[in-house]
C-alpha cells in the first residue's frame, strides 16, 4: 500500500477485511449500504458474549491487553488480545503477540489474514517485528501462525482488492455460497435482490458449486433453468463430468414450480394410503414435538409438546385451545430425570402419533434412549419427509420457516429464530430473568403450531386439491 492521504474513506479496518473475506458484498454494504436495511444478528451477539467470557479468563495472564486501538497509515484495528512476551521492543524488555479467539475448532484463511493484519499494527506500535500470531480454540488449543511467510503478500493483495471494491459505485454480486447469508445482517435485503433477480441460488437444491456449474453451461438464472429442455441439460451435465446428471430433472422441476408459484403434487392422492399422514386418520389425538438446542454446547435444553386431542365429533381442536407442555432439560438435573419425564408424558397419550419437522427430534430421542439403555419411543413422524415425498413447493427452502410461512403461518415474535432463542436461553441461565424463559416457550410453541399448520394443509387443503 503506497503513500496516500488518509481520509475516512481510505481507512481500512480489520472488521472490513474480515467482512470482505467472508463476502465482498458485505464489506461494501457495511460502508455504503442503508443502515435501516440491516437486521440484528443473534449469531454475532452469541459470538461476542462467548468472546467476552473467554477474554475474562485470558486477561489473567500478566501484561495482556484487550482490544487496544492501533493504527498504521490507513490501517486501523483492535486486536482481540495482545499477549506479553519477554522479547525486547521499544516499549521495554517485552513485546506483544496478537491472539485471535476462534469460534470453532478450525482456523480459516480469514483468521490467518486477520492475525497478519494485527501483526502489522503491533509491529508498528512496539517498533519490533511480530513473527507469529496465535489462534486459540474454545477448547484452549493454541495454533501458532507464521506471520512472515506468504501471509504478508496475501494480505497486501487482499487489502488492495478490498480498497478497489469499496470504491465501486455498485455493490459486488451476492456471494455464491448463500449458506453464509444466514449469519449476515444484510440477509433480508440480499434475499430480496436474489428473489427479484430470480437468482439460481434461490432454487431449493442449488448451492454454490451447482450454481457455478450451471453458469458455466450458460444458465444464469431461475427462469433460464425452468425453460431448458431437461434432456439437453442432462447431456450437458454428463459431458461436464457430473456423476448424477439426472439431477437436472429435479432442479428444473423445482425451478418451474418456483417460477409459476404453484405447488405440484408428486403422486395422485388415490395412489397414496388415503393421505400423506395415514397415521392420523384414526388417532384420538396427536402430539406435535419440537426441540430447542444450543448447538455449541450440544445441549437440547427444551422439549416442547403441543397436545391436540380430537373432539367428540372427531374434529381437531382450534389451536388457541391446544395445551402446550414444555419440558426444560437442565443439565444439572441429569438425563435420567429428563428421560423419565419424557416417558411419562408419552405414556399419558398412548398410541398418539408424535409429529415433528426434520430429523432433530427423532435423532435426539434415539440417542437419549440409547444412553439410558432403553428403546426409543415409537410413533414418531417426520413431517418434513412427508412433505418432500408428496409435494414440490414454490419455496426456496423446505425448512419449517419457509414452508409454514408459505402456508400463511406467522410467528408471534416476528424476529425470533433459533439463534435468538439460544441467546435468550443463555441470558436466562446467567441471570434467571423469567421473561426470557417465557419468550423461549412462546417461540417453541409457535414452532409446534407452524408444524401443525403444515400438517393440516397436508391433511385438508392439499387432499382436497387446494394446493395454492
Ligand atoms: S447476505 Fe449474503 S450476499 Fe448479502 S452481504 Fe451478507 S453474505 Fe453477502
């Protein structure tokens, strides 16, 4: 980076670099985007809370410094932690080494380049070179990173490209790997752009790699995919080494359904066992089951059940009157107690099907039963699987949020999502605020209600042919 006049526009920060390494568009939006389009990101709040806890422990090391603001030329940053070492510098008989607290087990290019960025600032601050930085895992493992090899050159290249991107009048395109978007504060506005452009990434089943391949074959958006002859696409995929060229049929069919906005039944109703949910036909009631988890702590902290008993004329009750039964699973109470409570609840409704959306609940129950030396309960029905077996829907994801929202279901806490629920859980555990617990129960109950809304559509409207 040559000599230049430093203005607020030319300053490059460690946060901008990290944003850019995740998604070029994010760095641009962070600087030029409309702040009112940003949405709060619970993942970031969780990461910051976790970092704070880890910092408190590490700051017990003598002479360590947290988040010192440093600047050299147009580079500005706050290394999370500086550890003191006995090598001399212009500060005295010691110098500093930057430390990055990794959120997971594996260090990434983003982590290494951030350390290189910090190393440059620290070297300038202490007037002595920084040859290694440290990556620290949540488990306390340390990985030294050599800051003198290829990294300085890679950092220069990244900073030059970041500067160029930030100077553009238009934002860079959406990232190819749209999975990253679920953790990003710009996801709402970017999803709108993707939908308006009919991007390939909006087609359920198309990830970064498939999008790239289709683009190489000249298919640049959803409408082009919907319009292509399936045999032609299969032949082109095969010629490009795709192992499963028949995938083309599924992707084209999905793109067509999304373009038209009309759901498509995958088999005529009369060829099914009366209904996609035959188990419910004669059942006296149904339990709708949903688990809330803290994935980092591997803690399934809430098992929630909606209890729906048919009335005397065989009708399903209005959901407003359905009983909701939350079972909190506090780790200090032990799994044996949770297992007993779950068994008691299931035993109170013998023969009732247990409806859940996705694999999580069945896997958790199976593992819990195995750890207790017991047999997993029978009667679980994965509604997600049934939806996929019987319908192709005009949705960009077959997750509960997307499918239930398509059916018109609305969560009573509009901004709620799994990560926010984890945040409420950790806050309740730390401070015992009952309000947070009520919000968790409400969110979990809503997930059960959303599952039931999808099931009811399968049972009633879909069976009657009201597909849309
Ligand atoms: S939502 Fe996705 S595409 Fe948009 S800025 Fe964030 S990561 Fe990039």
